[in-house]
């Protein structure tokens, strides 16, 4: 299959040519095909969420385990109603506060949503993205669009169309290239089927923001650490190796000076043994490092820059053939919770405290 790559500006005012591209993409979705498209979080791999056969193609293209459910993306509030059997009060509050935006809500599903989309669960994950390309595509398709991140299962999520092309060329009909995404980490997932909402995955809608909107929010244990064999995470995707570069990644946490010292020591050891070593530092600490492939992930003082660069940097280390990567850790409040959740998983929970 030839994968078409079409550029569509992410600003919202589409030219006649861009409108034609979007219509062509929507037509592919209507006919049961696959289109990758930008969202404000990461690039998504879209298919008609109501078409079980189309959803199966997503699992094939990604090599994704079939019990890992998909998020259905809608263009407006009217799109939500037919997908769910009930909208709990907290669901209404959270949707009103954060839609369109980087937040996914788990509802009890209606009969319209096939089990092939929900990984066999009787709940459905729904999100209304804010990205203009995503919204126009969903609107034109006229169906909810199931769209997991457009990467090969297990790899870092794509934040640029080039990343999607690396993983999906020849496997899908089309990639809409809207340039680099804004946020860079996947949506916050909140289960509103229970009395007290449960955060299943941290994202740019932070715990602090959720508290402000609905009061008490629980946190699924799968967010905090490795999933023990007896424990079933509520978001099935959380049990899989995820976001990972090819290299062995180790996180080093603690006081800044000690962290820098320890990373330098660990890197020097591996460099001496002849390995290719990557170092993930920040603008603030860039000057402290010498040997190895030293890359800044962003400004420590501006955590949104760190989220924005995270996956692109992990992919860059893959391209450079890094065998070991050492990364500085980050405080776990606000957006830092999402950053550390992704980094810890990418590191397979190899975390060194100093
Ligand atoms: P991705 O689209 O690749 O960002 O992954 C979607 C995430 O949403 C996975 O971790 C899924 O396990 C989670 N998810 C999707 N649907 C549900 C659901 N019905 N209940 C709980 N988690 C879900
Ligand atoms: Mg994913």
C-alpha cells in the first residue's frame, strides 16, 4: 500500500486545497481505511470507531495487543451521546471544563460501540480534541474516530508526521501532516463510571486541575509504579511496555548537583566499555556534561517544553543508535506527573535515587 502524506496547516483556516485533502481523508475513514492525523497531544491513527473491521486494521498496523482498547474521538458534544448508555454527573462537569482538549473520559458504553473497539470492555473511552485538523476530519467523516497514538506498539508516540511515516509507511492509506503537535504527551484519562472519578493516565489536564473541577479524584495504582502480575490496571494499556527507546534507559532522581554527578559517572563507565551513550539533560544543566550524546529535553523551569520534546528525543536516540541513556528526573506535580509517568515506563522503572 502507498501511504499518501498531505500537508494541512494546523491553524484552522483551511485553503481550498487543504479542504480537498481533508475530504479525501474523511472518505478513507468512511470506507473503513486508516488515516493518521495530528491532535494537540500526539499524532493519532484513525479509523471508524463503529466499524469493527476498520478497528481491527488499527491493531494490525500498530502490532497492538487486541485487549488494549481504543479511544473514540468526537467533534462535538452531540457526538458523545450515541456512544454511551449513561453520562454520570462528574462526566458532565469534566467534559464542560476540559473539552475540547487533552482529556479522555471513560463512560459505560452503548450497544452502538463494538467490543472490537473497546478491547472487550463494557465501557468506552471518549475524547473531543481541540486540534482544528482533528476536529474537521472527524466532522467530515461523520462518525466517531478511534485513534490510538500512531506509533508501532511499544515505541515512543509520534509528535511529528515524520515519526508516523517511520512507523506506518506502507501500512496505512494516508498521513495528514499538520506539523509538530503542541503538548507532546497523550491525554489524561479519567474513569467517571464510579462515584469518585479515577485518574487512569496523567496528561496535560493535571491532577490539580481535576481536583478544582470535581473535588476528590482517586489515582489508579498503575500510574505510580510497575504493574504487579496479580494486579489488573483499569486502563489495560498501562500494563504493556510503552514509549520505550531501543536503548536501556535509566532515570536518575535527586538533588540537581548529585544527579549530574551520578549521570556523568554512569555515562563514563559505559563509554569506557565502548557503548554509545545518550544523556537527557535540561537547558539549565546542559553545560555540566561532557562525553556521550548530550541532548537537552527542554527547560526545567518550563515543564511544557519537556513534555513537548520528550518523545522526539527518545526517537532521536534510536536514530543515533544509543545503547544506554541516562536521564535527569523531574518533580511529579502538575505536568511533571505525566512526564515522569512516561519516562518511568520508557525506562522500565529503572530509577536510581541519589
Ligand atoms: P493510546 O490511544 O495509545 O494513547 O491508548 C489508549 C489508552 O486508553 C490505553 O492505555 C487504554 O488502555 C485506555 N483505554 C481505552 N479505553 C478504555 C476503557 N474503556 N477503559 C479503560 N481504559 C481505556
Ligand atoms: Mg499509545
